[in-house]
C-alpha cells in the first residue's frame, strides 16, 4: 500500500494553495517573523503537495 502525501504545511485560501510553517524561536530574529507563508501558485491538490515539499526543503535549510 502506498503512503499518502502529507499536507502538514499546506493551506488553501480562496482556491489558492499556500505553504505555511512556524519559525522556531531560535530563527525568528534572522527571518523577522514567527510564521512564513508563501504562495505555491496552484489550486491543484497534487501539484500543491509536490510544491509544498520543495518549498519546505528550501525553508528547512534556511531555518537551520
């Protein structure tokens, strides 16, 4: 049985997909905010999940 992709950082507003992730307290000064939000430019759920993974990888590197 295949694993279902996660929507941990995916939200939908007005038909558009957005990436949303809390910034750890130790990184908030460098980022300048407590939560990062970024449009992933799609309303298609499968595409949004793929892009969520890409954006999460990018932000994960920046928040370390």
